[in-house]
C-alpha cells in the first residue's frame, strides 16, 4: 500500500488575503442584495462568500493549532 502524503500547508498570508477578499465580496454582494430588494443572485453570492470565509477561518485555525502542537 502507498503511504498517504501530507498535503502542503498554504502560507498564512495567502489565507489571510483570501479571507479579506471573500469578506469584501460578501459585504459587496450583501449590500447589493439589500439595495435591489432581495435579488436572489446577490443573496446566493453572499451566502457562498460567507461559506468560503468560514472555510478560510477553519484553515487558519488548523494551522494555528498545528504550530502550537509543534512548539510543545
């Protein structure tokens, strides 16, 4: 059997840049959703962006916890 290789870690600055970009997009699409009376496409875009922001936060938390484990 082949051994499972650990995936390469994504640098923190890329994760933070992605998080800020996705949050900016979520704010923009959320404001368009509000201004245009609840257009479903803007609502969907805002929801997907919030989900992506959650995924970025999870990755940042995983990296932070793994660095704490290695420092012990």
